C-alpha cells in the first residue's frame, strides 16, 4: 500500500469510514513505524509511546470521515497523533512550563546560525537522540518536539499549549541546553 497514491488512500479511507477491519489494519500497519517514532519523541518509555499510539489511532479512526483528501494523508494522521499525545500528557501529568523572562542561553536564540551549525555537527543515531529527548521534562520535550521536529511556530505552540510565545521560546532554549549537556555528559565535548 502506498499512502502517497490517491487511489490507495481513497480506498483505505472509504473502508475505514465503513468500519472495515481489514482497511483499519492496513492503515495501522502502513503507518505504525513512523507514528510510533513520533510518539517515542514525546514519551518517557516505549510502553508509554505505544499507549499514545493506540489512543491516537482510535482518534484517527473516529475522525477519518473528516479527511478531505487534500494534502498529505500521513501528515493528517501525524497531526492527530501528536495532538492526542499532547492531550494525554497534559491530562496525565501536568506540564510545568518555565516562564523565567530573564533566562538567556549564552547569547543563543532558537534561530542562531552558530547553534544550528553545532546541532548539525552532532551525529547521533535516532535511537540515541530519542533516548536523550526522553530525558527532558514533559514540558521541555513537548516544546522541543513541536518546534524542532514537527516544525510548528512558537505562536502555534503557544496556542496549542495555552502558554505565551515567550514561554515557548524559553522552554525550547532550555530544552536545547539540557540536550547539549546530556550529550556532553554521555559522549564528551562538542567540537565547535
């Protein structure tokens, strides 16, 4: 099955709308790996990621009748999975966002060229990177994933999480600093 093929997507969506178990299974099987990877970035364990994924797919199957066949079907699924995961984290353990207005990250902002060069020099396997991301607090992990991985703007993140744009930026900066320190602790200095 090819989720970039409109005919395959239409067939799967129509089947899922009818409640066809085979269509649901095909969709689940086709997207399981990528969506589990997405959930792993937000979870603190594999079991928690699988719980997020399971709940997210329930939501996907509930909302599939609203898919308009515009844009990426996989992107539509990912957005539902991410939003459901954030809702689950919010309900499970209240996320505490640091709102220190005077926090600075050694003159590095989230779009600093030097920072981006440093981050690109760090060559980690996906598993090691996910492991480090999982060590972040739920608030830092969520903002980091939404901004860096999912490519939401700070304005969108602030609206999704009901925080200020400044809080989103501050939590992203602190998440990056924490990841940098974790990297140094585990793998040694970063060559800049």
